[in-house]
C-alpha cells in the first residue's frame, strides 16, 4: 500500500494541523489516502484548490469519500 505523505504542525495549545497534498493527486487512491488521514486523527479536510484544479485532479468525489469515513 502506498503511504500518503503529510506533515504535522503542532500549535502551542496542542492542536495539530496536518498538511498534505490533495488525496486524489498522488499514487494512492482517494479512498486509501482519506483512510490514512482518518487513521492519523483527521477530523476535517480543507481543500485549497480552485474548481478547475479540483476537476483536473479528479478531486470532486472527496466530499463523499470523506463523509463515508467520518471526516467533515
């Protein structure tokens, strides 16, 4: 299984931000990438892409993939 890359920034209050490439743009399936993010404790996924980029990177299904795995 390919591992989806990520970096974690821990804030002074203990909260963590996990930075990662868009789950549908690397050599793992969106389902696998989102599953790995969920296992790492991700509760919310924020995609910083324009609509055109989302379409180009086949990321349009990410909201439903996240919903199935309990990620907002």
